[in-house]
């Protein structure tokens, strides 16, 4: 699959990734206007090497249904807009959804969705690699084929003990409730890092993205790669992903925090992090600033992004710089599925970030990608228009 020797990539040990201050676009703090990139000269994009980005997450089959009321949510004790891990009381939920008439199936999992959006924007196959665990079954094969059709290279760890995981996605208006049955994804272990066929992809990647969902599954793998990133001057990106991760993985988060170069979270997750660390504040600006200033294992300044469905995206940088990027309003009737919007934002941001584009450009591409995904059910790349920077 990869015809390179590890020695071919020693340049990663001595060539530093650009510091964040070089990405700063110079936009005004606290109030950047949302203007089209068509109004100014387009920055030059770079040719990306194969496998430049590696994402670690839980590959799942998304089972999506749209409902008109809260009956099924109440039946299974679900919140209208939250993400949880399934337990025994949710076993029947998956069977019930699969028997509904309007069910839609798609290859999912938050990280895999982000990597597929990344590929949609980059347009050159196999610039991103996705890592996770699947079962040795037809479902695992189906997800892999779907990912490759979208230009994403997968390096799954195969497990015989459990079937490939799935995620129930219940849409009701602007809300979506996610219930993940991790299946084989829950069995991922850090043996994957030591397997000979994975050494070359690990050596070639310059950017590593982790979801909090994956951290909850295999903290040792995240910590090992995080330390490697810091020691070899590569970039580590962490998405908090869900409130339960911050509540249940406090120690694991503390262990990797010094190595994280970019933190991505939404407003609810930011507040949950503050609560779990007894910061005694729900002020988003204070939380973002404290996250940015937390101790780091290397000299690269941390970047913190806090997203929200309607409020501006907040970007916290060194020296107390805070940027705001307004989110254009979307007509309620045009929203089909908010599931995957956050994943798409990450994919759009990373697609430009790894090309060393201005930070302003990266954020706006993320916002654009998230709003495109609103108009399809599930993250179905084949139903999105061909990406063009003129549309941003």
C-alpha cells in the first residue's frame, strides 16, 4: 500500500511545521466581517503529499431517521440534542430505527466524516488517512469501500470479537440525538502503532487529528502519538467532541493537554470542561483564554476554537488575541440534517490549514463546509456540489 521507507521521511524530524503566528491573517480582533474571498486575491494553495493528515476515530455506520415528535426520544430516555454511548436499554432502538421507512445509511463516525469532508475540499485522493477499529464483517467492508470512494485512505484495525459499530441519528427539526453503539471500535488498542505496516504512514503524516470519542476508547494510543507529535515537531489537533468525554475522561485529557496544539470544541463542551475542572465560570471568553494559556510541552502557542450554531466562531490565540467569525444565518426550512455540521467544520478548516493558508481562510472554509452539509441527510459526499473556493 505504501512504497516508502521510514528513512524517506526523516525530514519531519528537522523541518519545523509553521508556527501559528505565521497563520494569523491580520484580521481585526473581536468582530471580523464575513466577506467573500472573491473580493480579494486568492492565496496560493500548496500541493499536498499523500497521507499528510492522519485522523483517529471510531468508524460507524450512521442510521439516520427524521421524526416529527419526541416520542422515540422519550421512549429511550434521550435528549433532543446530545451524543451518548449506547447501553442495554438502547438495544431495541437500533432495530426500531432500521424498520422505519425513511431510514438512511451512511459511513460515519465523527472523525471519518471530517476526513471525508477534508478530501471533498482537497480533491486529490488519499491526502488524509483514517484510523479506527472495525469488525471482520460485511459492514466493515462496506464502510471501507465508501470511504475510499470519497478519496479517503483507511487503515483499520480489524477485530473478530465484535461487529462493526453503528450510530443512531434521530433528527427532529434543528436537533439531532446521537446514540453510538461502538461495537468493534471500542476494542482499538495501541498495538496498531507498533505494527510494521503502519510505521511508514505514521512517519509521513505531519498533522494528527483526534476526537474526544476516540480518546474515550484508547487513551494510551492518543498519548503515545501526542508525545510523538511534540518530540518531532508535528501538529496535534484535539476535538472535545461531547460533554460526556469531558466528564468521564478528565485524567486522560490532563495527560495529553500539554501536547495539544489546537483545541476545537463547541460552547457546551467548553462550559463542561470548565465545570469538570472547577474553574467556576461559564464565560466563554474566559474559558477560551484559559484553555489557550494552559501549560504546553513545546514552544508552539496553542490555538483554541469555540464554535456555536448561531454565535460567531471564537478563535483564541497567544497574547490574548481573540477573533470572531460570524456564522451566516440559514433559513430554518433549508436545514435537513444538522448531524455532521461540526464534523464538516473541522474537515473544512483542516483542508486549508494543512496547506498553510491564512487562519482567516481556514475558518471561513470550515464554516462554508458546515453549512453545505446542512442540506443533505448524513454526510454524503456524493450529494455535495464540487468544491470551489469561489463559493466561500
